[in-house]
C-alpha cells in the first residue's frame, strides 16, 4: 500500500498567512479537553512521527459523546481515551479518512464501547486494502513504480526493508460501518452537522460543517501551517489527485470566512479564505517549478530534488515522490507535459512543444 503514515508533504511549507487568527495559543494537555465551541471539545493525542500530534474532536450528544477521529493505534492513546470518555461514553465514531492516525483506534473504540463507526465508502475500503492487502505483492508493485520513476537501487533496497506497517497504526478495524455521503446530515446534540467531502489528500475525506456554530471540522483537508500530502501512488498511477484537491479547496470558499476551522494538526484558526489562497498559491508555485525543470527530460525523482530539500529520509521519500508526481500528473493531464519511457523502463517528463 502507499506509505500512509504521514499527513504533511515533506515540503517547505508556505508561511502561515498573516490573516489567520488562532484563538487558542496552546493545545489541551494530554488526557484533557478544551471546549472550542458549545458542545465541541478538542483532544490532542500523540503520534510516533516527526508530526508528533493529532487533534481529535468530541461532540456532546446528551449523556454521550460523538468522537471525530480515533488517533493512532498506541496504548498511550487508548489510555487517554479511557480517561476522556469515562463519564460520557461514545455512541458514534465519525472517521474523516483512512490514514492510521485517524482510523487507528476505530476498531478498539467500537469493541470497547459498542460505538457505531461511520465513514465514507472509499475510506472504509482503503482501510481494508491497507490493513489486509497482500503485503508482498503490494511491496513489489510499489517498488516497481518507484523504480520506473527514477529511484536508485540503494534506496529501493532501503524501502524494501521497511515493509508495510499500516497494521501497527490500525491494529483492528470495526466489523461493520455506516456509510457517510456528501451532504448527509449528522444530528448531534440537537445540531446539524453536514458532511462535506474533500478529495486529493485521501480518496473521499469527510469534513463536518455546523452552520449554527460556524465550525468546520476539517480533518487533514485544510491545515493552518503545513500542506497536506497530495500523492500519486502505485495503485492508481494515472490519478490526478492535485486537481481533485484544488477543486475541493474551491468548494470550501462557499463557507463564511469567520468559520472556526478545526484541523487535525496545528491549532484551530479563523481565516479560511486566506488559508485556501495560501494553499492554492503554494501549489501554483510548485507547478511552475516543475514546468521550469522539465525544459529538459526529468524523472519524478529529478523533480523531488527541485521541490524538496535534499536531506529527505527514506520515510519521507515516498511522500515526496508521490507529491512530485501529483504535480507532474496535473500538468500532463492538462497537456503541458509529455512522458517518454526509456528502454530500461524509466519514465521521463518533458514540457510539451
Ligand atoms: Zn491524512
């Protein structure tokens, strides 16, 4: 499966737009919560990555709680859940997308509390593919894909040794789920939360918007300081996720600018339109860099060197390659780049004449 552990592109993130307002300077301490809107509480959980935290959300629903996202499958996270959920156990778990820091404890929450798990169909199926797919075949396919895009033998070997570790982050999955669709309404604590689907970072990422509260639970679709990873990976080599991602950002422009945005990483903020502008500008700049570089034939690995700093570790490399390809594929699909495959099977891209 594609490398799935990291939310952010390992890129030089665009500076936070000065127009953003961060109402809370500090996150909640471990195993505590902060109320960020009536009936909406903020939880922070640890992650075993460079991106070392995730924000999760609790929505009050009478004597119970609706949990939004589950945290990575760590015993420390489950200990925090036990403390936080002791008084008001969850009846419902809404999962924004299948990445392990979001889906990780969905199975455990379902088993422990009898909570219903709801997510979109694509995220549900991708979780199963990532958790239960044949790891040997998957790894071979992934390495062949990386090789075709210019990765050298030394780093291919290093990646082979890493294997698949999605199951570490997602030890179990719920036995069944309820499907979320775009535009669905979840009634929680007497308030209407509308499901808003975003694409590009994950296949069918569910956000939740409450017009009454002016709150958007954004998941990884909109983050205040880092750009979400948007990657082409081997299961769908001709995907165009950056186009889908940018289209999804445009849809969010319909929301009021004073919406309180609750992201999965970083701090809650207001200033949605400024942030959408900054994210779009960031990708426009990267697209321009790719076009400049492809004045001569370039592999995707050549483009990684253009877009990213040189000291990427092997863990970050798969994301960087996927992100480089996302930009390449948008340009190729627009007819601005062409591809050629050499006799060794290595693919190079060149500016269209
Ligand atoms: Zn994610």
